[in-house]
């Protein structure tokens, strides 16, 4: 691994790293960006994605050298001093560690479900537009070894910079794909013999009493609106009992509680 | 309830609302601030704290009128237009809803524990310096009806503005107090016949196998350092099994998973 020193912020080789925040808003169509040591290590060791390049502050190379042994030899590692790196990125990038990776094509949901094992636990997200929550759900899904996540069109991009960061790399580990709508999600899951557990404060069954089927999908809606009523009408609905009158749990926390319960029932 | 119109940002009556962010940094010794409709409703209906005053944008009064029926008649309700309110607060305060409340004295930990019921579930925090995490833990504690939270000196203020907001009002519901150190926390809990469950990725027992004692305290440390080794050496240690090699769970999510399991075992 021979780092390539960048001394000019306008160097065309580091073009994808330019103006990070502005690009976040526009969206990166074929790529996504990873920042910080912990997530970079996930990208290098556990990720499903191809790495295009790294951009590291000069003083970060030594501490990363063992992780960089896993880097394919054709991936360029650019380095810059802090001043040049900040000028490229457009703000002070304290962590001094960035990587650019290629998005993978999102398979049709039927193909996605067909590749999963016969014993599988997955999560479906409907209307989850908050990057913190989606990142937190991917973190929990990775922690409990969920095999996949489905997202409807209203749910946000798991590879958005903030979602990746909050997921602590979980968004790089847990496979996911999009479905056209909540109804399409339900139909595809039913077609692939998944038992659907739709979480709602008004759910009929209590989580602690639920035993998972061989293939189980837990569906979560956004805090506030929750899952659509017509979806709840055609699925098993599950609630987590709470103390009198208090506002419901955060949806990412709900995913952690549900995945923990279902996983520990299974093992 | 007769609102008092404020037209001058320098009006001495709304002095405590001035320069909110700067005061956040300095700290409010005898007061704390609450923002937004959801948390204000908790303050009005479920809180343990005395309210000093409200400051509302003119256009928010109508939607709050039913909640304001619970307001003691001696509490002044100030109103201002957006321009004056923003000038008082020091930034655009979109929600247009603020309240000032009085802190309650923090009792010695022995007195605090003595007031709890014989069947009790509480949480102890060691070195939790992140307001999001402390807010999230109070939210979960309120959701699952935990009877109290102990904090060491390194843990942050649950009544800090951001912690209150993230707790969705849980910080106003769940009683808490401070202890001098993690060791003092352990001694006080043992003295009050609490079974201590210290959470650690290296914990000897698995959460799903744990049955709570009548009085149970779950202890949580900061992500990264975790609980101190000498504390783990003198307590029952509990882990949440995770999928191979992934970074540990967020500490607030851990509190939700643990409280849910212990509560559902009990009921």
C-alpha cells in the first residue's frame, strides 16, 4: 500500500470527496461515503461493498495500517494534510478518515427474499424518513444478526452519510432492498412464507408472548403515524406494553427490543 | 388563565428565557427549561416539578388550551410574537413553546432508595456523559415504569435541555438522584437489598436467562469504556449476545432491551 499524497484541493483524483455536505443533499447516485475509523474497519472487513478509494489525514495512516492490510491492492489511498483535507471536504473533518465505496444494485424484493435461508429474521420499514432511526435500526439488525431489511419508497437511504455513521457500519453489513409500497412488502413477504409481525402500540399480541416462526419479518412504521391501518388489518399485530400514559418508545429502540426477544426465543 | 403579552425582548419578567444556548453551556442552577408541546404536556400532567412560567408564541395558545387547564393559577403565561420570542431566546424557536421549571433537591441516595417500593426496578448510570444517551435511557425508564435512576458524578444532567427533549419528558417523570461514585452506588444498592445486574459485553449471564429479584438495579456504563472492572468484579454481570464481531449496542437501546426483558419476566 503506497499512499498518494494530495497537495492541491482541486486535484481531479479526489473529486468525489469535494463538498461533502452539498453532495449529501444532492445524493450520490452510484457511490456512498464512509467516515471514521470504526466504520472504515467494518467497510474493510465485513462489508458487501466495493471500495473505490480512501482519503486519509497524514497522521491517521499509522494507526490504520493493520486494517489497511485488507485493502485490495488496486484501491488508491490518498493522503493529505489537515488543511488540504478540510479544503477538499468543505468543513473541518476532525476524524481525518474517509472512504468512497460503490453502491450495489438493489435486487427485486422477490429475488432478495429467495436468497435468504429457510430460517430467517428480517425487518421491514414503512415511512421511516429519519436517518438517525434508520441508522439505529441497521445497527440493531447487525448486532442481532438479522438477515435483511426491506424499505418502502418513503424510508430514507441507509447509505446516506449520517445513517451509515449512526449504524456504526451496520448499513454496510445487513443486506437491504426497496419495495414499491407497504402493500407490495406484505405481498412479497407472504409469497416467501414469512410470518409478518406488525408492531403497533395497539397491537393485539404482547411481544414477550410471541414465538418466532422459521421465517419472521417484523414491520415498523414511523413514530407518530405508525404502520398504515390497512396493513395492520391484514397482519398479526404486536405491541410492547408500556407504563401508563407515557409516549411510545423510539422506533430504533423498539427494533432492538423486538430483535432481542425473537433471537433469544429462537436460540 | 390570562396570558401576559411581552412586546420588549428586554422585559425583565422573561429574563430566565434569555440567550437559551449560552445558558445551556453555563448551566441553570435552580431551574431547567422545557421546550415543545409533547414535553410541556408531560410537565403539566405527570411531572414531579414546580412550573415557574411559560413563554408561548401567540399562535400556539389555542392548540394548548386544554393542556393549560392543568396549570396552577399563580403560574404566569407569557406570550410574544415570533420576532420577539426569537430575540429573547437568541435563535429561531420554531416550536414556539417554552416553560421554566424549578429543580428539586437531590436526596441522599440512602433516602432515595428507602422511599422506593419493596418491588422495584431501577437503573444506575456510571460515566454516561452523552445527553442523547441519558435522555434515551430516561425515555425507556419512563416507558417501562422504572422507579428511579441513580447517576454518578461523571454522568450528565438529565435536566439539560437536550436530555429533556430526547427523553420526551421521561426526565420529568422518573425520579433520580446523584451518588458520589460507582462504588458508593454499589454499596447503597446492596444496603437497600437491591440485586445488582451489571451490564457488560463480557457479562457471565445472558440477559434472556435472568429472572429479576424483587428489588433489581441494572447498571450501565458508557459505550467504549463500559463499567469499571472493580465494579464488575463485585456484582452479577449480564451480557446481551450479539452476532459475530459487530460493535456493541447503543447504551440507550441496551437499557430498553434490559428493562423490557425484566418487566415482562415480572408480569
